[in-house]
C-alpha cells in the first residue's frame, strides 16, 4: 500500500501570520520526499497538515485521489514518527506498538504477528516488555518507527526524527532508515533542517524558506543547480561562494570580472542574461588552490579547515571579498600565505538581484 | 648532599599521592541559619507537642495539674466509651463519603476545564473560590441551604411539590449533609492538582494517540488516566489526612448530633479535653487519631507502590 499525495494551493495561518502561503506539491507513490529548510520555514507545519494535526485554511490535500484534509488524523491511513518520539510512557514497547491496531479492532493474532515482525526488523525484540523510560534514545527512536511500521500505512511522516540523537547514533540511524525504506514499500515524507540527512535519504528534496517552496529536485539537482541563491546558501557545506562581479557579455559566454582585475570565463551563454546586477557563485570544490601566478585570482589565506580528505582554504581576494577554495588533505598552505585561486568557470553560477540562478552548462 | 636529595621529596608529595583540597561538598554549617527559623517552629509547635501529647495520654491530667501515671488506663477507658467508638465510625464514614467524591469530582472538573478558553478560566476560578472561604462561612451557607421550610433546598423541592430531606436533623442524612458541604468547600484543591497534572502531559502523546485512531474514551483510559496516576494517589492521601481531621463543619452545623451520629474524633477530643477537661483521655484519643491517619496514609502509599509505577 502506498500513497500518491497531492497538495494543492494550501494556506495555513496562525492568527494574522501566514505560515504556508499557497503551496502546491505532488509526492509520488513510494517516493522518499524530504522537506528541508531553516527553522520557522513552515516545513513541520506542512507535515502536520498532512497528518491532520493542523487544520488546512485553504486548498486541499489528497491521497490517491481521495481528499483527506477534512478527515481526522486516525482515518488518513498514515503514520508519523515524532521528534520527541511521543511514546506512551506507561505502556510497554509491545503495547506502544499495538495500541493503534487495537483501537481499530485488529485481531490479537495479527497484532502479535506484526509487532513481532517489526521488533525483529528493528532489532528491538528483546525490549518488548520494557517501558520507554527504561530505553536509550536510540531504542526509543526504533520503537517509534516500529509503532509506525506495524500500522502498515500508506505513508510515513517523519518530523525531524534524528535531531534528538547524538552525532554517532544519528549517522547510524540515518543509514538504517535508508535501508528500511527499501524494505518497507511506502511513501515517506521526512522533515529536517539537516542538509546531510536530506541529501543522503531523499529521492527528491523540497527546499522551503519563508512559507514557500524554493526548489523541488533530486539531491544532486538541488546541490548542483540550485534554483535560487537561498538554496545555494542553505545546501552544501561550506555554503557556495558569492562574489560581486561585473559581467562581460561581449563573447558567446559570459565573463565575470571581480575587483582587482580577476576574470573568469563562465560556461553560461551571454544571450541568456537580462540587464541588472549579478553575483557570481561557485562551490568551494570548484575553486582550486594553486601556486601564485597560476589560476585566475590571488588571495591571502585567512583560515584553514583541515577535513582530512581535503582542506578548505578561506582566502581574501584583493578587494577584501572572502572565497573558500579547496586543496588536498595534506595541503602545505598556512594562514597568511599568498596563494593563487583557480575558478572553474564550467561549474559556475550567476544570480540576479532577485536571487534567481543561471547555471553553467557543465553542472 | 643527602639532605638536598631528601628535602624536595618531603616538600612535594610523590606522584599518585592525593593532595587534600577543599571539598566543595563538605557541609557548611553557616547554612544552618537558613533552616533554623523553620526548625525552631517545627520543633516547638510540632515535635514537642507530639511527644508531650504521648506523655499526657499515659497520665490522669486536667488543666491545673498532671496527675499520676495511669499507664494504658486512658486508652482502656477510650475503648470502653461507646461515644468514642461511635466517633471513630463517624470519622471513617465521613472519609468514605468525601474522599472518593472529592477525587472523582475534582478529576471530572479538571478534565472539563482543562482548556485555554476564557469560560474555562472563569469556571476554574469559580470552582476554586469556595476553598478560600472559612469554615464558618461555609457552614453558614449550607445551614441556609438546609433550613427546613425556607432553605434553598426546600424552595427547590417545593417547585416540584416535594419535601426536602432534612439533612441536619435526620440521623441517616446528617453526615451526608456535612459531607456535601465539605465537598463543595474542598473541591478546589483536588481540581487544581489534577489540572496541573493534566497540563504536564505532553501534547505530542495526544497527537500520537489521534494518529493511532484512539477515540475520546480510549484516549482518556489509555493516555490521560495512567499519566495522572501519581496525582490521583497524592489527592487521595492529602484528602484522607485532611478529612480525618473533620471538626468545624459538624461543630457549627450539628454540634455532633443527632445522638452523636455526626461527632467525629476531633470533636470528641475537643469535648473531652476542653469541655470536660479530661486532658489525659483527650490526649489518648489524639494519639489514636494520629495513628489512624498515619496508617491510612501509609496503606494508601504502599498499596499504590506495590502495583509499581508510582
């Protein structure tokens, strides 16, 4: 059982504040969709509207063509995993999982079989008689997922389920979730503000900001071809470099010129652009550190971050703008060094004043 | 040379030897002055009278002198006194009438009024307001309600052509009448305790229950009630301890009558010690009450603990 979820033109207001503003979205059957955005962008509210925990002020939400926004949460055939897990504290693990099934009158045999199977799948079979207070954070998390699985719902909703786990457990649970989604064939919606969770888990990501969708796309589309400057900033670590540039559109391709006589030929056609001011954007991995005199710019190293497999070099250009470039893990560069920077124009982006993006053909 | 070698060894301790440092958890006795005022009143007004009362109960005493030691004589007299035995029964009967009612009605009100609306806030205030009244006012109000012929109850019954039950003078109804007045007076505290417990239940558990298809009854039975079990026990214990000390209401409404049927232990103690000036007997009755309250509270506590999850 799986769900095709159609969100049409929904609006949500809390008093005078609009938190979701005429938003439309279609989620395919069996798709793993991640809502990504900063705090307060409306992603959790949207999830709760799908769950039925928040009302819909305008617009409709339907699953497999049937409108659900007027149904109570229990009748939408969906399951949700909460950030706080929301386990029933006085019930055992087994009862936590069975509660929803008992409420709809499923026979004890079926309940027992499903709970046992979920316990086996999530490796919590030995915890069945414990209460949530006797479990670790990671175990509670599994019980919460188990409680969702036993319902065999059309869609799973996850509201930042990993944010209460410590760093190591978060990575492990993320991998397990990725495995789980292939075992449990169902539509999944996952809300997070963590871009790594979004990139690693999603089939498609919905990047949200300020009550609206900024971009919908596969993780690599979002990363490589961010539709707006916000997406380019929010996705990717470190964030994309933005350099104020003047554009030379006399050739076939745009050439971006920075203060200090730097020029980078992009792979963006000159005829695509309109008038107005543009900002040149490029990811740190597309700015290579080079010996002075090689590359298209020079800078002085401010900060060095050694990540092991590569080194991030924060360099200041002649006009004071900072650019992050990358070098090999064992880079000999030191703070205060003068270095050359090679901008790869085939991987560059241009953003107009409204934040809309143009991408080089190579990305 | 030998001295030069040994000196540094004695001056600095060898590696691994713990150097004593200030223990931050060591008691600081000057902090005692913060608890001293309370301790003074606790000792002089509670601990000392408790032991003095025990001592008195073994003596034949009146207001002017503490007479001779009588051993368990006072206690033997007590248990041969039909009025005292009646007062014990009366007290248990009263506790049995009021405590379950206070807990259940308090819970019901709290469930009804646990919402953020203005009307709920107003009603919470109204239901709690009776608790701030003194026993004199409460009994005055209820005597007016119960007055035969002209009382509120008679008027209401009169509308239906019926005669109101005489709650003050009917031997079968007098204690029930006092219990009703007491429940009306004391309902505020249980309600508030239940409200605060209800407000501590995380909202997301209810959301999870809604997604789990739980209807209102299933949510109440499986989520709300188990979550406030501790408070339920607390309310029961507090009310048992409070209601065992019944005094003002029967004293002001019925004077213990008719025929001692509404005379609780405290009223018996008062009569014995301060009207008949038999302080030793009164002290013995006080100790019985003390033990009864202690047993009731401990039993309640232990029974709930044995089931686990207190």
